[in-house]
């Protein structure tokens, strides 16, 4: 097509049919599948998927590319299997789908991954093209250089596998970075965790991932945030007793003792003391986020429910 692509908006068309076929093979598509595709471009991946599945729902923000995609299937037996949604996928509700397969615009990688993982009902898997470094962060393990908040949040909610590297010359125009294809399979059922609270904890821990948790939580900004959240929660619920229902339900998982927590806010209450008490009782004062795995964070998260991170 003669369309001038907007690389600033992440428009890089996957042109190599061998890579397209490899992605489709790894997606293990079924005849009965409804597939979600984001950023279909001119339809190189879309058309191949339409030949193998029941339906493709393609989300495209650029009306010019929508026109190209429509022209490509017009008058063919594939046309009635394609549904195009025009607009920003981050600002709209996702439809029902069995799997997501996409050469994603790299600028929306992080928000789209979490929109996907928090979507219900559950989907089977997602096969997504990302910038190489982003892909490696998704699969990074504790203690490695790229291990970060993105790594642990994604791995909390899904199994993530790096499938293959894709060189920049497989795209038109070539991007400035190398790419990778990743498989994401959501955990079903998901862990019994409030994700917003969890992300608040992880965000604090990874601001300086090489610092000890004790040092990270001594920040005045963190203390003010937690004190504010704690008091708001208690005022809304009159007491902190609502925590005990939560703690009792998960105590078997973490071997907790709910009598550790007070049932009311004393006049001389200081959040800093509560933070350090929680750290001491978990034995996590000297731990560093860079080397903590999901089990470490889950145990600390349940112990620190009384702090409220969101």
C-alpha cells in the first residue's frame, strides 16, 4: 500500500510471511476461535488468521489502515469473518475472545498487557510482539538485571514465555529496536489478591529495588501515603475489624496470627512503627525487591494488609 506509516505511533508492518506463519503456528489457533488483534495494520497477520478461525476482531485506531484492511478482504469469503473496531483499544471495553494475537504498537505495551490480564471472562492465551527489552522484562527472574515491577506483576497473573526473537528488518519500515514474541497465559483461577493493593506495595518496593525494604518504607512520602490510606480506610469502616475477615480467610496460606493487629487506632498511633513491626515480624527488613520472588511478595503482602497501599 502507498500509505505513509506513522512510526511515532508504532506503525511498523510485519512483512515477513515466515514470521507471520510462525506466530500463527505458536498460537495454536482453533476453527472455533474468536481472535482479538490489536494494530492489524494492512492485515498481513489478520488475513492468515481469518483462514483458520471463526472470527477476528481487529482493533485499529488509524482510519486509513482500517480502509486498507477492508479493501483487502472485500469480496472474499473472509470478509464476513472480520469485525473491525475503530478507536483506542485502551479506552474501550474488550469484547469476548478466545485468544489475542497481535503485532502490538509498542507504545501501549504495558497498559495493554494489564488491561488484558484483568479482563474477564478469561481467555486462553495471548501471542504478542513486543520490543525486545520489554519482552525480556516480562520474563525476567529475581536477581537478574531486568527484573522489575513489570516482571512480578505480570508473573503474578500469568505464565509468561519468550517464544522467539524477531529482527528489525522483518518490518516495514524497520523499527529502531529489535523485537520478540511472547506467550502470555492467564492464571485461572487468579491468586486471591486485590491487584490495586498489590501493585501499590510492589511500586513502593521497586522504586529503589536495590534498597532494603526497611529503607524503602522509611521514605517520608511512603509513610505519609500509608498513614493517609490507613486512616481513610478505618474511618470508612469505623474500625479495622474488617481486616480480620480477610486475614482469617488467608491465614492458612501464610500461617498468620490475626491477634498481631490492633482493632482500633490508638491516639498515639504512628504508621512508621506499624511498618517496621510488620517488616520485623515477617523477617523482611533486610530483603531487597531485586531478589524477592512472587512467594516472598505474597507472604509479605498478606502480612501487610493492615497498611493499605491504595
